[in-house]
C-alpha cells in the first residue's frame, strides 16, 4: 500500500464546503482593511472563498461573514 500525498484543504467561509487550497481565493486582514491576497503568501489572518461564492462577496450578508472570520483572532487581554 502506497501513501498518497496530502494536499492542504481549506473551508469556504460562505458555503462551508472544503476545497484544495489552490482552488480558493484568499482574503487577508491588514491594518483594518480586507484585501485579496493574490499570491496567497501575505502574513496575517486569512479567510478563503470558493470561486462560486466569490462574485457575490461584497453583498452585505456575505461581507459580514468574511469580517467575522477575519476578526475572529482578535483577542482581548486583561
């Protein structure tokens, strides 16, 4: 039995389906802005969208989901 190669999978924050990382579009939060990470190498909190969900990412409901996914890592320390 041969072992297959494992490919990184990510989940689309809108539809919740899993895809290989190469097939998704990455958004990243930089200085309180949401930008598209063309090279998928920017540092910072990232969120992924599938190509089916991408055309409607600016709708108010979906934008809220994207913001929630990107700001989830903000921690408050006392």
